[in-house]
C-alpha cells in the first residue's frame, strides 16, 4: 500500500490517458454509409453474418449524444411527457455521460486532491457505475469479433482495475489511525 500512496497522482494521470484512449477506440458497429459485402475492404469489416460494417468509437457516441441534448431540452420544455420520445432520448444520453464524463471528472478530481475522502468515495461510486454499465453494454452488444472492439474492452479492464484500486485506497485510508494533536 505504500507504493500506492507514493505514486497515486502518477497512476491517476496514466489512468486518465488510458481512459481517453479507450473512449477513442471502437465500441460498436455501424452500418451507415458502408459498401455492400462484396466490396467490403478496410477500414470496414465484414462480419460473419455477411454484413459490412464500420467501427463506432465511444467518442462518436458521446458526440452524437451531446447533439441531441438541445432538442431534448426544447422538447421537454414545450410540454413533452417524460418517457415519450424525449424521455427515450434522455435515456440514450445518460449512459454515455455516466461512462465518459463521470470517470474523467472523478479522475481529474483525484489528481487535484488525491487524499480527499469525499473524492475517494465519489471515485469508487463512479468507477462502480462505469464498470457495471460498461459490462451491460458489452454483454448485450453484438460482439462478433471482440478484437475489433478493443475500446470497450480496454474501458472495462480500466474501470474494473480502478474500482478495485480506489476501494483499496479507501479501505486503507479508513483503517489508518488519524493523528490527533
């Protein structure tokens, strides 16, 4: 645990960089604008089911989600019902925000103040949500070739490792006797 305490900030900086790499990596497939199967060549991928697809990054999903936010707010303010079409758009926006924005924010807060107990607890909750939600996405995604979607797998590995790491730090800080003086 001493190594963790001494190198906490550097590990968090590396985690932030790996998080950005994972977000830029492929998380899913898209079929828009791809050639027919007989003309499927890189950067497109011919899947086992005969579909030619392109890879979609986590950043693309987040970008698309942020484009929907203004129309969602306008729709809800104009009297739309919570779980009609506008509500479904909100549910589409929520996972990318939880998957990307919260872990990045949590990591930056921990770099700024690595010993702050509130930030430690927030980080454990954030990485737990990220791992759980990322696992659900990976479990229900049509993953024909997992190597093609290395971005989501890097993200899941990072989220799982960070959850364990942050829990160890939090447990260690709770068990450490505080100096009274």
